[in-house]
C-alpha cells in the first residue's frame, strides 16, 4: 500500500509548473562562455549590430521614434519630473510651453489638461511633440541632466498627451469673450505650413472672423506634410491640427500660389486686406553646378522633389491620383549630400524606397553635423553610413544613369578655415544621388509677387522681434523670415506675428505685452461649482487646515491662483498658544526609496498655528473684503470648555468667516493638552461641543473627524445630533514613519533624538479616507462631507465626490508641488464630467475617465498578432523577433507603403468627423455619492459570478511577474514557457487578480467572465463542489 500523499507538498503537476519559479541561491552558477554566447542570442531584445539585418526597410513606414510612450511609460516618466521653479526647460522652448504644468497634468492622468497647456502656447503641439529637436531645446535645459537618471523625455510626453486628446473628439472653440466680441479685419495668410497655421490659430482665438489661408498644394501642413516622413510624423497628426485651425472658422483655399499669375502682395493689399502674413518657406533647392542637367530619370533627386514623392506614396490622402502615388523606386547605393535634418530624412527614406546602402556625405567633421542628435541616431540605427570631410567634385554618368561620384577631402587649417585638398580624392559607386544642401528663394516670379517688400540679400527685410516686414501691413514667418530653423520656431514666428497683426489692427504699439487667449474647448465651459449648507463654492477644491495655510498672505496667493476655498490653519485662544519643534514634517517611506516630489505620504508633528487669534481674525476680514466670492472656513480648537468654544466661535463669526471647522482630531501634541484628539474620540464630547457652538453662532460649522477610531460614523452621528452642519473626513492617521539602523526615528528632536507618534497624510491615507467618507455617507444621510486624505488629482477628486464628499480639502499634493496644481484639478474634473456626457467617438464605452483603452503595443508602438510554428504567438526577442520581422517585411511588400499608416488609422478610426451636438455635462451635485449604493457588506457580494485572468501575448514583455506572484502568493494557475517566456493561465485560476496587480503593462492582463464550471478546491473532500459559470452579459 502506497503511503498517503502529503498535504503540505505540491503535487507533481504543480512541481512541474513551478520549475522556473525563483529559488534562494545556495551555490555559484557555472556556465561555459561558449554556451552563454549562444544563449544570449535567444533572449536578445536590442539590435545585434554584429549580425547583418535579416530584412530590409522597404515600405516600412511604422513609427521609429525612440521617444514614443504608452500610457504606462508616460505616467512613469511624468512622475520623474521635478516640476522645477522657474523651469529652464520652458525657457528653452521657442513657444514657451508651460512644460512643468503639462507634465504635472500627465502625472495626474489629466491628459486633457496637459493638451490644453500644450495647445495654448503651441497650436501644433502634436507635430512638435513628434519632431522637435528636444535635446537641443527643452531637454537640453532639464535639471535632471545633472542626475544619474538623465533628463525627462519631454517630446514623448507632449506627443502622448496630445494624441490622447486627439482621440477625445473634442473641438477647439473661441473663448466666450472672443465669441461675444468679434474683431474686424480682413487677413490673408500665404502658405499653409506651421507658421501660417499658428498665426491663423491665434488670430482666430483673438476673435478675428475674416481669416484665410492660401496654399499652393492640394493639402495643408507645409513641410510637415510634404517632407517630414510618415514614420516620424504621421499625416493624421498633421490633419488633426489643421482641423483644430478650421474649428475657429479659418477659411482654407488650396491650389492658390504666390506668383504674378495668382496672388501678389500688392494685389491683396489693393483688394482690401488689412494684414498679410507670408509663410511660404523657401521652395527652391540650392544646387551644386555639377548636377546641372541631371534629373530623377538619371538617378538625381533634390530633397525638394524626393521627400514630397515619398510623402505622396506613404501618406494616405495626399495624392489624389493613385497612379502617381507610388514611392520613388531606388536600388543599390544611394548617396545623400548634406548634414542637416533634411539630409537624414532623405537617407532613412531612401532605405524605405529600396536602397540597399545609404551614404550620408558632408563637408565637415562629425562634430559639425547640423542635424539634431535624434535624427542622426535614427540613421545610425538603420545602418546609414556617415562619411565626413568630403566635398563633391564630379558626377559619373554612364548611358544616362549615375554610376558614381567623386569627392575631394576637406580639412580645417590652422586658422580654423575649411579648405579643399584636391590631391586627396575618393570615388563612391552610386546608383542614386540626393542633394540636401538646403533651400532658398530663387524663383523670380515669386520675388516679383512679393513686391513692394524690401530685400536684404535673398530674403525680405524682417523685424525679428515683431516679425513685421518693410511694409507695415505685411508680416513674415518661418524660413522666409530668416530666423526659424525648425518647425517649433516657425510656429513661434506665427504666434509672434499674430500679436503684431492684432496690435496693428487695434491701434496698439507693437511692443504691447502680449495677451493671447489660451486653448479653449467645450470642456472648459463645464460648471464645477457646488453648493453646500447654503454656501456656493466656485469649485470644490480648497486648502486644508495645514502648512499650505500657515499665513493669510499664503491664503491670498492661493486665491489668486484659483482655489475655491480655504480652511485656515487651526488657531485657538491666546492662552493656548503653542511653539513647534523641529524638524517636524518629513517625507514618507510607504512608496519605497523615492526622493523628490510625488511623495506618497508625509508625516508631521506640527501643532496648530503659532499665530495669535487676532492675527487670523483680522486676516479673514481682509481676505473676505478683497475676495468676496471665495469661501473662508475658520478652523478653531479649544479644550472641553464651553466658555472657550463660545468665545472663539463668536469672534470667528464676527471676523467674516463663511463657516467654522472644529478641529477635534489633531493626533499629536494637542491631545496631551486636552484638545484635538482628546475631544474627538468620544461621541459624547463631540456632541456636547457641537451643542455649545450651535448655541453660540448661526454660521454653518463642520467637525473635523479623526480616523484614529474604530467607528468614525458614530462620531459623525454624534456631531449631527449636536447640531453640526457636516464633517471633514479624515484628519491625519497616527503613525510612526520609520526607524534608522541606530534605532533613532525621523523626525528626531534634540540631542536626545526623541520622537513621537505623528500624523500621516497623503496618498497612503486615501483608502482609509474613502472608506470613512462612504461609510458616513451610507449611515448618516443628510450630513455633508468635506473630503480629505490623499486627493492629488481631479481623477481622485471625482472618486471622493462619488464616495459621498461634496467639497474637498488638499494639503500633501501642494507640499509636493505648489498652489498652481489647482488649475490641473479644475481642468481634470471638468474633463471627467464632460466625458461622462460626451464619451469619445471611438470605443468611448471602454474609456476609464481620461484613459483610452490600451491598444495592443510594445514600447508604445502598435503591433499586430503574428504566429509561428504550431500557431504559437511570435514574441519580441531573439529568433521570434527575427521571424516576426521577416513576416512583417513580406506583408509590407505585398500591401505597399500605405499599409502602416492604414493599420494605424484602422485601429484608431476617425475621431473628429463632424460637429456633434454637445450634451450638458453633469453637475457635481449630480454625482455626489454615486458609488455609495454599490458599497456594502461582504455577504451581499455574489460568489457565483466568477472571473478569470486573460493574458494578451502581444502586449506581454515576458517578465514572469504574474507567474511568480501566482506561484508563491496565489493558486499556481499560471504556466511559464521556458523558451518563449509567455505565461498561460490554466483552468485552476480562481480570479484572485494578483497577476493584474503586479503586471507592469497596463491592460496586458484583463479579468474576463469564467466560462467553465468554477471548481473549488477544499483541501480534503469526498466530492467536488461546482458553481455556475458566469453568463456572457456579466
């Protein structure tokens, strides 16, 4: 008879499943180097530069930017940002984007707020997020350059936020002021590129109605559409920003060119135009005489005819004629001449047009490359070969086709002058040559049409501060003005010119300080005011009685930034004055070893205000006089003494305060004096104090409730019974933050290094706060709640409101940042309420607040499902990636150059078609307590409606975290393939959701209805118990 199976030992099938689960190491690992060299090939994720590529880039127009981010990547990167004072990144941005503000919004999942901040200063914020040379601009000034972690990926964050907004389907509007006050003036803009689009946007926002853009092509966007490749700047991004301009009523006329046969400056002025903006760029290439007589048929291109052909063949909708929409067909060796951004765009585009090898040849050394590092890095990654110190001398043509080029060597002499050494020559075989030596204004017809503008050299005269030309009604921007070298600088030219045009039309001096309107949509019109106890709050966000309200001067600054109300720092009678110890406010340790902002919590042992009552009473009066629409709640504290409470309450009422908050919950120091917590933990004392204050004043008053008690709702009930109008929940949670290795705590006071139990605040207290608020809302109806406890965003604010709070108090997030976070909170809450009534047009039902459903992606870039042998999913490393690349190359050869763009458009669909009727957003009062009915006792939860985990193989990064947590903390229901490292959930899954909780990729694992019987393992049993499978509708 076999021995009984050990209950405390895994069965053989489970032991097999656990084969790859980590074990404590008991001895050294020994593997021959030869074997490791083979092993690493299997697991390699980055490119193997020692091996030739297994495919070409032919027809591959997928996103190649290293900066592209998924939501997970964006949230993590935004959390790294320090949000610096006087941020150098902003000073380095030509359009002066408020970078720290938009990154703050991203970190708080307020993607609309981020997009609003971006588009306010840069109407082409999505384009610039994709193509800006950030390493030379904003990123170059990032203070984290001084840290080991490196600077913030600002461009990637900008791209992410604006792309999410693009999916929302929200239209730009004029502000109510501009809508109600239209401005007169007939304005023409020549050229449909970034400078003109920017200028038209700001003119439209100012209120001008008669604004027309004239563009010679059949589409707008300028170089963004015609020359920047699809894999760096998709055409749908350009079209989206053009639509934003059209939202403002700007008219577009295509097929209209600056020339003597169509549009001229003099003709426009004569036809009654009050202002003209010229942003036509520099349309003609600069050519070396050695190329005279050569054309594409012989293998010669310039950037000005090559890149538009590539755009026509790879960007859907640009070329109306399908016959002419094919890519230029290249082969063999391609030489690209030049060292600017355009040259590198030509080089990487050539690979996608069939070139086998690409040489980028330029006169100066590698340190003299004018292209931004991002472009050069991409070209190197794609194995373009860079050949410095060469100057073109001769083109070798045979039978009408280019076969080679000859170059001479360039060198720098002792005077730092570049000279050509004719004795040192080099010949390169080539099938095609692309010249990217810059562009200019060479067309005599265009120059004639620009009269009466004065010229200096080949460009018109331009005031580079106001962008005004020699003709006072004509302004310039972009390449034509001679200042801008990048898209973002052209955008800024248009922005500056728009203000200049406005000043001229309104009779203002051109040096008048600019006051251009911000980006505005229907979201900004959402009303977030709310009424509580007869008091109207313009928004539900207030500063808690805490360090941010240490003085009345700080409160004044907070009101100026937009806070709806404040609760003063708690004060008492002069006989109860306190003196604080130091140190007393320290960062928390609940989020691990995190330094800098975005602390998960703080601990403080600060007492009530050190200032006298008279200071606060006079200050309240001053603030109410200057800010009558703002709400001031006076926070007061006394011991259990009727005379003290009566005196202080009456004095606070006479000061002009709108309401009182009775602090019966301070968890440290004050309780030892018979105040704060000493009163707030006893329902009888709370009720009595409430009766005293109700008898003394007519003002609404609220009890500040302590979480340091088993049943907080009982305290709320006592307060209501005593006459309190509501409660503030919760105050800080009593705790000891941590101990050092030498047994001292932090904060440690004096040479004795003593400490005490302090109050923990911030995000770590949020679950306790939500529990307390929802419990009070359920059990004490009609008792308004001022929510407190880890509210660090508009998204969290909505959680508190739906749990039962009416207004909200903020402290820790201001300690992490500054008073300006109020703008982020307000735009976020408006967006969330708006999206409740107006969900995004594509998959709106699957959005979570402002978060769109996560597309199937790797590193933020979309992927398609491909299978290999046995229909197994192809992974993204080693031989699986190689097989994937081969299959993708085959598909691109079959489908053509438009396939990548069409795949992206198919996944996203069109999001800005038409002007849908905007439905009114719910008010705050409509969503207060919306979640409460779903919160209740455990016994009301249905254990027959089971779910299980489902892993998306194409999003998995093969880390095995789900497998490990399931193995050692769950139910051993996830298998892990030793070769592919793809996890698989088996039938033993009980739906505990641990795997989802530890998975590093958003939505890689989802919980879906269980469709097989739910088998419950009882350990020892004679029969198996089953529950019903979950129906499809659940």
